[in-house]
């Protein structure tokens, strides 16, 4: 049986905002990736502040997340701007 409070807990820990920008599938997907990046950075910062991660570990984790976000941008947004004929 699913705990009815588990959804509330998940919404609290991982809030999602409605996307209000120009709708394209790429924009929507990138926005979801951007929100996830931000949430994970907050968690890493909290772990570093609490002494669970060293500053170097936190930096390396965030750097890895940044590389993933940058790749997501290139795949979802830059390719769309170039257009299908220019690839």
C-alpha cells in the first residue's frame, strides 16, 4: 500500500515548477534537466556544509553535473537552433 504522505514528501524534496516558456519538446526536456541540476546542487551543497563531503568532492560532483547539463543543452537546444538541414 502506498503511503499518502509519500507524494507530499516527494513534492517537498523534489519540487517541480510548471514550464512557462516557449513550448517545444526540447525546451521542456531541458527545463526538466535544469531543475534536476539545481536540486542536486542544493543537496551537494548541504552535504558539504554538513561535513559529509569535502569541498573538493562537492566541486567534482557539481562539475560532473554541469557537464551533463551542458551536454543536455547541446543535444536539446543547440541542435534545434541549427535546424535539421545544417547537421
